[in-house]
């Protein structure tokens, strides 16, 4: 395989739009990224982290915490993301929702992949969070509009329109989805995030923020992942055949390799908690900022091997195959195995639908606030 082969779909879009904030030193090698993300004197940064009051750690999303408060909170939620939890609590939801969505697809003969994959992601994340009183089919559009209005750089009248949409759909999400779930969980606690929040005395506002955090992390990224994987499968017959004939381990390897090439989260910001005289980035002063360029790190030949922009599922072996796609260190993505399992189940069953084909590839957009790509309006058809 030639060294210049580049099979990435989102590379040109990212290259044209990726922007690093002023004053942040860029990290582009795998070894440096791992060292800095695992450093004990490095703090979360970016995404408004410097504006969040962490005075009461129990009322702040875990994303913004560091040190002991973060470790304590991560330990408390770890049980929601174990392989056992996936098998015992979430796999049935993944399978039942996938079967329902694909049955509807087969009845109609056509579907939009971004819509049905988002509904799946909403159903799974809702089970984890505890949004048990809502139908994911009804909840998904509310959350989709809310998130779209929340992450935009629109100006002028468009900005005001998005503010109104965010307020209205945020209110609807709270009234129709969050509040009914909280009411039930007060009487009947379950194995979910809302029940845990209530046990710790969270306010309704704090619970709403927690639900939004998981919606952003667990629903949006999974939707893009599923659509991107499907795009690869429908365009490459040999990859599709490999996936359908493979066991679970091989299927995971294929998924991880696609994600390595097409990371949804492109940048991870961090800052030093104190003066650090010796790091792989040199001496850092307290408050010094750096950013891990996920695309560059996942293409570091020293870590991933030759021809890093070509698809090669044999690179991925077990957890090593995640490379830097789910982050690393204290703030690595806790739900990465959930995302892999639901993507594997959905893609495997989608590709087995009789006559299924992608008749319109997705439109690729760029979300500037999140510094990530979005895939919209991918059309699939099948034998009705």
C-alpha cells in the first residue's frame, strides 16, 4: 500500500475549519498526548471550563472536575459503563430499538440514517441516565433541536432565533422528559444517573445539566459515528463482507479503525495546575494551555504504524485499538464501550436488511463550537 494513500472522508473539511485557540500549544504525537493527558498536575480546559464554579463538586458535571472530586465522581458512575452493565441492562435496549427502527425502515423502504441512528443513541443514553418516562421516538426530535440551537456560532437574527429555540426546547425537554423521570425516581430509585443524583441531593437544575451533559456526550457523537461507519460500509464491498463475516472482536477492530481515521472530537484542551519544569512539551508555567490534536495523534506512525491514513483493521487489537479516539487519562470517555456496542449491533443488522443500499451519501458539515464534523441527510433504501 502506497504511503500517500489517504482514505479519510472528513480530513479536508477538518483541515479547512480546525482552529486552535490562541495561546494553546499543540500536541501532535501519540506519546506526548498520552503523557500529558495522564499527568496528575494537568486540569480540564476548553468548553467553558474556566467559567464553571466547581465550589460544590456534587452540583457540577463530572466533565469539569479534576483531582479528588473528579476521581470520586468517576468512581461513582463507573458501574453504569462496565461490560456487565452493557450486557445486563443496555444490550436489550440496543437490540430492541434497532429492531424497531429497522422494521419501520423495511416497511417504508427508505430512511435517513442520521435520524434513526440518533433515536437509537437517545434510547440507550436515556436508559443510562434514567429518562424512563419518555418514548425515545418523541424525545429524539426535542433533544436534536435543543442541541443544534445550543452549539452554534450564528450571528445577528439567527443567533436570537437559536437562543429562543434553546430556551423553548430546553423547557420542553425538562417538562416532558426530565421532570417526569425525576418524579418517578424519587419514589422508585433505579440503577441510573438520575437516581444517583437524587440520592446525593441534587437540585432539579443540576439534574437537568447532568442530563444535557450526557445527551451531548452520548447521543451526538454516537450518531456521527454510526453514520460514518455506515458510509464506509456501503462504499466498500470488501469491508462490508469482512464485517458481516467477522466475530465480535473483529467487528470492533473495524469500528475502531474507522474511528481512528475519523475522530469526532478533534481537539482536547488542558492546562497546567502548577509550574511544571519538565514535561515532553518543555517547561510549563501554571495555567499554561495545550491542546491535543486528535487527528494528528491518531495518524502518528510511531504509534499506529505505516500508512496511517489508510484503513487497516489489523492495527486495532483490544483496547490498544482505541488509540486516542476516546481520549486518555482521568478524563477519557467513560461510555466508549457503550458507543462501540450499540454501533456494532445497529450496523450489523442494518447491513443484513434485504436490498439495503445508500442512495445518497451524507452531507458533511462542520460544527465550529464543538470543532467536529456532522453528517446529515444520508439516505438509505431497501426492498420494502
